[in-house]
């Protein structure tokens, strides 16, 4: 967060809040995980930080967050609705402080900040995520929102349109009817901006640190005194947003610096730390070469360009060969959310496999499941519905997070009109000699403030909905259906599998679930499949 020097305002920069683990070799490639990243994060200047759901799936990861990231953040980490079992005392305690109140250095803007996680239920048993609607009733929260401050900031791994944020907004407004409120969100992995009222806005900045979200608030009343230069309605501030592609070209453009003047000594030190860590973990080791692009959401499923089609048609039949059960018919089910990103044609490295499949999920199975029941399981998993909601097993957790905000397929079209309307306002970075630039595919965002938020023009990309789960039928008889099958699935989806089977009339429980391929993870099996099937010559 940065104050403006000559206005009563503040600029805020945001990257996707939460999910500091899973999805990159720098974290996932070390043993133990995060060996290098905790120290790297420690060197960053961060005003506010909160938790994402990926920090909570595994008890040890959550404990590392509590014992390393929170202390390293020096009072900047916020956990408004999250507790943990202290590994030393055994007592339930807040993961971090509930809120932070501070005054900005130059203008004295009094800020009160909260940090929330959505009502997540898939956390490890050493953590506790309190529903937001319960949290806002607690005395500490009610006392905090009665504080006399100039600005409320709510950060969270929360979708902007969620009932959780609506509840927080309503609670604050019951006590502070016109104090500016700025929400920052995440989890749904999109660029988004919306208004709750004329003095309360929300911004989300994409995913995986692809985007720097820039938010400016002008005309803040400091200590209850109106800005004499502010010409808008009394008591109302002006909110502006911008989505900046996270690359050096954008940094140079906006700072007015170049490749020689932009780097700083601390920045160079961190870059060298990252280089050494990558070298030590051999993240650039080439495993194979992808023969083409495979997309998670940018291609329809099923199709030759779908990474999910690659999985269910080629990878699963090859890797799922259980000990002493190779001839037994089997149905293999994986959730689409087990894949984190796309595969691009060309070198496929150790870093690549950790980017697209960073999780430690293992295959399990239930033997001799009646095929009459097993064949109906996929449709049930993909339809979701009351059966899962009643057990607090949200079916959307099986799919990629991006799917939260997508109600229908978005094909790539209409770009010419978009370019004609906004090319004047959004000058693309690069040569300005009248030559039409070649646009790279990327975000072409439309939010509640219009179509002019993207800092750089891109050619649009398509985005398609994918099923919650996909399956492969392996070793089936040629001309008939088997009476029973081995039902193979990733351990992450076990609760949905067992509940679905119960709905289909089969009484299985966790004691019926066995390991299928020892202790091998899906990621390690994928690594082996690429080495065997894709040449390393690009």
C-alpha cells in the first residue's frame, strides 16, 4: 500500500491473496516443501497477508504457516476467522492476529484491516475455519468496526460476489454508514472489480501472480475532515482500478525506469536466492517435450486439445496398473481440479510437472464394486446437488477454482470491436511508430467498471467449463459389461466417492478403501509417463 504524495488518497497493489503453496517448483520441489520460499517471502515488504485454502489441506503445511510465515510477517498477517492447534501448547489459538489498525506514514490515514478465508470445510483437523457470519457476531469484530478510522480494508481468499463478503460489508455499514471500504478478493482466479455502494468497492487480481492489481482511492476524509480539493459528492471517495500484467516490461513502463535502473540491491539478492534454489532443485531438468498445447479450461472437453482428455484417454490407462490386478476391469476417476494449469508445446521440465500437478494425492481403490452402481457415479459427481450439500461436500471443490465465476462457455470473439473502442485509452506497450502490434493472448476483462481495466491489450482467449471429474474405463471386456469393477480414485475425492456410492445403494466406508499403487503420487506417475512417452528432443 502506497500513499499519494499530493492528494488525500492511497494506492494499493494486490496479487491473488492466499494460496502461497502448491503450484510452483520453488515451493513444491524442495524437501521439506517451502524450504526456500519461506525465507524469500520474509524479505518482501507486505502490508497485509492472509490465508488461502491450500495452506490448510495438510496439517504440517498449516503448522508451517503458523510457525514460520506468521512470525516472518511481523504483525502483517491477518486471520480473522481462522484458528489452529498450537503445536507446543496443544491449545486452539488464532493463526494470527484478527485485525490490524495502523496509520499511514505520510498523510496519517487511519486504516483498519481484516483478513478472511471463505467458509472452507476441507481443512486439516489441526485448523478451524469459523463461518464468516458467526465471526462477525463476535465481540472483537463488533468493537473493531466501531473504531473511528478513515478506511476499512478487507483482504481475503474470498470471491467478490460471495455471501461472506456481503455479510462483512453489511456488518460494517451498520456501524459506519459511509466510511470507505476496500475489499480485496481471490480464489475464483479472475480479474474482477465491483461496487457495493458509492464508497465501498472490491478488486480481485487474477491468479498465480499473473496480475498486479492496482487500486487508487482519492478524496479520503482524514480524521473526519473533508479534502478541500475533492469535488465529488460530500463524504464520497473516488475508486479507480487497473490490471497490470506481472512482467518487467510493465514494471519499467510504469516506473519510468529500464533494465539498468529498475533493479535494486535487495531485489537482486532475492533473484539470486531464487536462481540458486532452482539450480539446487534442478527445476530446469528436461523430462520430455510436449508435442502440442493441452489446455485445462481454454479447450472444450472432450477434445484433442484438452488436458483432461489427455488424462482420461492416454495417461490413466497407462499408469493405473495395480499389483496383481492388471486383468481386472476398473473405472478410474480423477477430479479436474487435480490439474492446476496448461501444458504448452515444447520443453516439459521438472518445474512444469509441479506447476500443472503440485498435489500429493495418491490413488486408492475399492475392489469388486458392482458395475451397475459404479457406472452411475461419474454423472452423480458432475451434477452435484443436495446429496453433497447436505453433507457439506461442495461439489465445486472438485473442479478448478476458475470455474466458480464461469456460468457458461466464453468463446473468443468480438475482439475487433473491443480494440476499436479502447485502443486510444490503452496504448499497448511497445513500439509507437504506427505499426500494428502483434497482440499476445491474455486477459480481455469486462467488470462492473467497464472494459478499460486491462493495462495491456491482448487478443482474447476462450474459456470453457469442464466437468468436476473425468473417468477412464480400463481392461473392460470387448463385448459385454463386467459384473464388478475395481473403483480407482484419487484420495482427495474419497468423501464424494463414498457418499455417492451410498446414494447408489452401496454401503462402503473408509475401511474398504485400499492403496492402489503403493505410495506413488499422481504427480510422480505423471512424471514417469512423460519420460516414457514424450521424447526429450524438442
